[in-house]
C-alpha cells in the first residue's frame, strides 16, 4: 500500500516489469488486495481478458496453515490491516471464487477452465 502511494498504474507497471512480463504475454499476480490494483493491472497490461480468482478459506483453516508453516502471525490483526479492507469487494467482483479447503489439483483445474474459456 505504501509502495503504491495512490500511483496504481506506476506501481503495477513496476511489478510487471520486475516479473519480466512482456506485452502480450501471460502473467499471474498473487495477493491482489485493492480494486485499484486490479483496475491498474488491467490497464497497464492491456489485458481485456484479465481474470480475478478469489480463493476463500475459513479462518480456522488459515490459522492452521499459518501455524504449520511456523508463522505465528495473529490472523485477526492481519485481517484488520488497511490492506485487507477491500478484500470483500474483490471477492464480490471475482470472476471465480474457489473453496481453498479443496485439493490444489481441483483448484488448478477450475482456474485452467476459466482461462481456457476466454
């Protein structure tokens, strides 16, 4: 949030450049937390076919996974951070909402179907 400082197109352009993205190529961006970032990514990449996939996971499972990774972060504190405010709106406008408790292979299959349906 502080890196973008409201300059969403500039920020997203820098992220795409850092990732080695070239115009016309594919890119996956993990962790979009702002509607403005999604809009800027679509503008910056000229990606009319850009898709937002939202993976929904119950708080108890997220906590369990964080603990398994050795991350002692307080999930409540993380979710109250200013970068998380727009997450419910992103879920509402997502092209695809997936249940994060399902096996990864199933999730990948559904994302591939979404991408191939362009």
